[in-house]
C-alpha cells in the first residue's frame, strides 16, 4: 500500500466571504519568530516585515482591510498563507501588519475584515469535518481518480468516507479520510487495524 502516500495537512474551514466589499468580524492573531524564512502556503518566503496574512479560506493575493475594533486602526494585507487553526481566529497577521494596528502587545484583537481586492480563484471550499472529532487520513493524491478509488475500497469497511480537497499554491490535492470517531483510544485502535492491513494512516483531530 506504499502507493497510498499520506501527508498531514490542516483541515479546511467554511468560506466566510470572498467578494469585494464583503466583511466579517472575529479574532486576529499574529505570527513571526520560527516562521521567518519558511515558505508560506502559496510558496513565498515568509518575512515579518511584509504586510501579509494567513487565512483559512480566502484565495491567495486577496487584499483585506483589517481594522482593530479596539482602537479603529487599520491596515491592508495580502493573503499568502493558510491559518490560523486556533479557536475562532479568522486571520493571522505578519508582525508588521500587527504592529500597524497596535496589537503586538495583546497578541490577539477583535477585528473586522473587508475585501478590498478579490484574489485568485475561489479559495478553499466548505469543510465536511466535525470540530473536535477524530479522523483517519489514509491517502494524499494529486489525481482525483486515485482518491476516489481508495475511497471506494474503504467504503466497504466504513460507513463514512471523505475525499477532501486542498488548494496549495496553484495545485489541487485530494485527501482521503474515514470517520468521525469520538473517542481517542478507539481511533488509535482502528488506526492500528488499518496499519496491519498495509495502509499508511495519520490520525487527525479537527
């Protein structure tokens, strides 16, 4: 089963908005440190001094006006990364962007996001995962037919099988999951059974 290559990637989330002038409110955070010099989700090199940000769903190169609702300061950022995946946060700002709206000290802040220039494509589709539940990832493919083939194999053993789509840069990838499982121990027992059958398995908690 080495053909079924597994790769752990973060799950997708519901697309909140993606058209010019649309707005959403929520919590912002910022990141830097160990991420400086690493590649962002669209393949760029992350720098803390660029006015960029991570969002779970918006198309790359979307320009977003971010307003700190605590002090009404605003900054325009460009989406070039994915995240954040903590709680209900809706955007992760670079250090420079966070400094511009005076939220370095607090770490997080309530913000309003407004699309000022739509990005490329349609972003990431709505998730089919249940928050807080466990899923087993058994495949990661660049060809959808291969993912569908594995899903068909697994459908004889599991009631719920999922082919989930990720857009990374300009490429689309397909991940195959089974689940959900509510109990962690039961999840790992099921994972061991599948490993003994020759599958490569990764446990995900959404």
